[in-house]
C-alpha cells in the first residue's frame, strides 16, 4: 500500500506519477485545442512531435532516478495525450482527490488505476459533478491551500477556466483545519500571454520561504498582495509576461534545495542558484508549447 503524504510543494519527494508522451496521437485540429498556446502552435505548424516530447520526459525521469524517487507512469492509451498527470488528480495530506476534468479526458484516470489501487480506498475521493477542480490550481503550503479559480460570470464560456468556486468550497469542507485561499486568475481564449490556465502558471513556492510569481496573472491586485505579504517581496522572484508565456513558474521541486527547471530559464535559474538551490536543468521547451511544463506533468504521491 502507498502511504500518501503531501503537505507542501517542496519537501523531499519519494513517489510520483510522471505523465507519458508515448503514442501521443496526431497534432490536434484547431477545433480540438484546449488552450490558446496549443492553438498558436497548431496554426504556426510548430506543434511538438512525439519523439521530442518522449525525449524530454525521459530526461525528467532520469532526474527522478538520480534522486531515488519511485516513479509510476500511466498505462499507454493509444493515440492519446497523457503528459499532464497533474490535471487528473492530486494529493492533499493523505487523501487522493480525483479531478473532475474535461469529460473526454476521463480515460487518463483509468490509466493510473493500478496506482490508485495501491491506496486505502477510504483515502480516495471523487468530488460531485458540479465541482470543477484540477491539480494545477491546487498549491499546498503546509497550513495553507492556495487554489486558482475564475470568478467571471462567463466561466462556462472558457475552456481555460478549470476550477470553479464549488471546487474551492469542496476543498474547504474536506480540510476544515487548513487555511484555504482562492485566487482569481486572468483567462484568455486567444492570447496565451494573458492566460493563467492554472495557478501554477503564475505562482509557485520554492524552498522553505520563497516563490516565483507573475503579478499580472491575478485579476485582483489584492490576491497578488496576499502572497507578497505572506512570503515577503524580497523572497519572490517576479517573472515577466514573456517568461510567464514560457512557463517559468512551472518548475518542480524534488527537495527544499533541489529544483528541476527548463534549461532556457536563464534569469530564473541564476536567481535560484544565487539563493542556494541546486538547479537540475533539462530540456522541456517542446512540451511547454501545450501550455504545461514540469509541475503539470507530475502528480506527487509521497513527500517527507
């Protein structure tokens, strides 16, 4: 049995589900695009190809092996995108929460059923149908749970709006002892530089007291200021619009002092090193074209 334990984003990782890029399927049509960044690359003829994405994910897997992390991979569904395992479920404390994702992605949960079978059934929950919540919007920080949402009245018109206020309330009810804070995110159907698809597209903690943040990803300045006041402005690395577009906040921590980052994130990686982090740089720019990066392709199960 797996004894789940995830209380924050940075404690030493012991077990994780890493997505898979094998048999990823053909390039989607314009009509099939879920997000504006994929749409941009479909139109430009620069959408990533399978062999490049498989190679990038393998480089990520090698880092996990280096740090002796137990890695589970989804069972392969033929001709299907299974890279972003963060979307389909997430762990808070010792509870595995199945996400209510876009209906045509339900099969992705079936592909990790063999992992879920290793978890005490009393520790696996599925929210009711009206609750929308995806792992990229759920950020753990010890006593805090940060949740990205979209409060616009046009929520239902946005495929990029993935977590609703019912999702926030569901987590509040499930974890009454935690401080649950929601953040209203900027969404766009057409401009990826103005679309925070999930909270981890504009914010993520690193280490024990630091974070990466994109101010313009928040619809309300008060939400941004909440994090500035909590972490301290001097502890936050502010990314710019183009860096947000390339997903600079979507790195992944293996330990409080070890961060896996994309090799082209020069400014961020230098800042991390200056602040005492070991930075494991890998190529991930092809996968980034689908508006997801390192955190999106992982589902942590056990941290210290």
